[in-house]
C-alpha cells in the first residue's frame, strides 16, 4: 500500500478515540511513565510513516515528525464552546486541511523556521519543572 495512504489511514484511525478520551492536563501526561513509553512508540510509528511518505515524494520534505506530532496535539483539543457535532465536523475538516498542506507539490512555499523533530519535543536535560 502506498505510504501516503497508510499515513492518512493511521491519522484517521487514531483521532476519534484519542480526541474523546483526552481529559488530563499536560503535567499529568508528562508525569506518567506509561505515557512516556506509549508516546515513544507512537512517535516511532509516526516517524516511519513520515519518512516513508517523504521518500516516496508524497509528503513535503520540509516537515518532520515533531511538526506533525504538534499538529496532532492541536487536533486533540476541542474548541471551547462548540457543540459536539460542530466540534467533530471541525476536527475532521481541520485534519483534511492539515493533510492537504502536507502533500508535496511543486508550488509549496517554504515553511518558516526549521523543521521540528521528535528530539525538539523532549524537555531540556536541565529542566526541573513542567
């Protein structure tokens, strides 16, 4: 199966359950060792999908796994004040917009700043607070 299709299917597959099940704060997620383990697994899977789509020429080369992880985190947060149905529709639409913007094409404009990697998502070694 083409890597772009695998990437899209993976994103659509995880989103509904994650979005409805996320209730904790960032500090709670950071403090849980099991969450660290699961995060590493998910980032490895996402990284393989990104690399594969990029090597096939389907995904723009100026994004990295960390960029996508942050976009996914944004999609997990419902917009306050929206009723449930509009919240679901807007998340679906935002995911489609995100995926379209990730496709490699000749007229992609260069993104500002450097790509965000998974290493960038790690807290600094000397960090003692969240």
